């Protein structure tokens, strides 16, 4: 296991190169190398793995490639769709059909001959894409929607991934920082230049998918829409021998905010209210209505967060911001519920592996790793161990940790 340092090997950037892991570059992802190291260290021949916070499906894909049975859950239906698409087996018929339709779409783009344009209801969409780009994206998606009933789902799914790559590559949004921003648009951009650029992106995405989708996947993961606080309502009890996951961190990062463009274009979101409602279901969600709900939130039942310094940490944050203190409190309150249910579905002797990041609000450090360790012990897990993995940013106090434990 690699030690501390700003290591690209242990971030989602390590997933990018020409494999199924790199199909869409989304920040929730953690490093496949980290998952592979953990599988080599811990998964025995009779392992059954669970990832309760699926995200982009890194754990599910790593297990499926090795032939290890795995189930995964998430509350975001778009991420579950992406995971299903990444772990599917593609026959050569599917791939050839995908490439031939993709070429037809490329011709439509060149001739700008499509009359079936579909544009999603994104607020101020003109900030995201300039008019020429938007019209062409609308033409691709209009065509994909039109053929989706008459072609195999796997072919349509690959077209949608190629679309997502093109759509995000030609958007004016910058996701480099937590506070997403928009690049100034060049309104003088010539239509033909926009077509050429998009064609290059489309064709290279199609070729990349065509090649990487040929890699072998040896088992089909179970993929479930399920709230991680209620795992035991959907999953078998006393079943999983190994849990490898990365839950949301309490750092006010909103997956919905970042995933919005994909979710609108693929029909998983229709308005801002839905986006906020979905983020409110997410542990640590903080987008739109989720923020105003957090500002009024208080525990509905007594639930102890079993870390000796927790109340003190909350009090210090609340001196600066009542909202942020409630946010941190709710995050751990929800995690206690998740860990209760995690215990129910883990087999006796099974090991759990959580990758978490600590956080800082004003000058108050939240020792997320220590709080998780206390929550695991309190629920009855044993051999709880915290290992630092890497520095998360150039700020010296922010780290990522691996917390391991075992159900007795
Ligand atoms: C850090 S990401 C997981 C990243 C993943 N390891 C990967 O490689 O892509 C956390 C995930 O937890 C999901 N999540 C948040 N709240 C949840 C809840 N209540 N139940 C299930 N999943 C939830 C989010 O949708 C997000 O996909």
C-alpha cells in the first residue's frame, strides 16, 4: 500500500487511460489500483464483495474483471446506469452495430442535416454550451432517443457514453475546483470549426469505447438502487465477506451539482427541484433544497456519535456557522444508521475497508477517520485500524485514510 504524498496513482486520475474505468471522468471515483491492492490483500477464494456507495462502479468493475462476486448500491440512478454499462459484456455484433450507428451520427453532424433535435430543460443552458455546439448535441441526442427502441440496449448505452464524453468536452463549465465556474465563450466561433472539433471528440470517444469494451468481464455484479442507511431491506443478511467502499466525505461536495449535465441529458433529472431532492437523500448532500433542509434539520431520534471530541468539534464549528455545524452533525448521524445496517449484511469474520477524507471548516479540523473508527467499534466491529493513504490537496491538514475493521 502506498504511503502519504500527493499521489495521482491513488486518485480517480489513475483510472483514466483507455480502459472501461476511464469511460467518464467523474470526480466521485477512487483509484482502481487501491481497490485492486485491497482485493489482492483481502479477498479470499470464496469472497463476496459489497460496495454500498457505488459511484462510478470502480469496485464493481475491479471485482467483475477478476471474477469475484460483487453487489453494489447507490441512490443515484445515473451512476447505477453508468456502472451497469461499464460492467456489461459486449459481443462483436453489439460493437460493430455501435460503430456503424456512430458513423451515421458523424455524417449527420457533418451535413448538419438532422431535424430531430432534443435539448434538455437545463436552467440557463446557454452558459453551458454555445448555440452551435448545443444544436449539434441536440441532434445527436435526438437521434439516439429516436433509435433507442429499435436497437439493443447495450448499443444505445455505448452511444450515450460517447455522447456524454462529447457533451462534457465541449461545455464551458470548469470542474477543476469545488466551486464550478464557466469559461467565457467565444461567440465568434465559426460553425464549421465547432463541427470539426466535435467530430474529432466523437470519433475518438467511439474508437476508445469500441476497443476498451472488448475487455473481458468474468462475473455480472448485482447493482441495486438502495439507500445505504437501509441496506438490510434490499441485501441478504450476514452475507458479504469483504466491503470495499468510499462513502461521500463531509466536505460539502455535491455529486448532483457535478453530475447535473449528464443527468439532464440522459433524462434522469427534469428540474432543479428534483436535483435538490435527490441531493437531500444523499448523505452529505448540500445542493439546492438540500441546503435549506439542512439549515432546519435536527435529529429525529437520539443517536450518539461515539467519538469523545465530536460535540466539542460541533460546538466550535457552530460558533462560526450554525448551518455547517448542522451539516456535519447530520452527516455522522446518517453514517451511524448506515453502519448499523452494514453490520447486519456483513458476514461474521468479514472485513470492511472505508476510504474517507478528513475535512476542515474555518480553522476546525473534523477528524473524520477517527470518528468513523469510533462508529465501527461502537457498532461491534473489531480490529479497527486507520492508515493514512495520501495528502488530498496542497493544504497540509487534508488527508485521505483507509479504515479497516472486521465483524467478529
Ligand atoms: C465518493 S462516491 C463513491 C465513489 C466510488 N468509490 C467510485 O470509484 O466512483 C460516494 C457515492 O455515495 C453515494 N451516496 C450518497 N448518499 C448515499 C446514500 N444515502 N445511499 C447510497 N449511496 C449514497 C453518492 O451518490 C456517490 O455516488
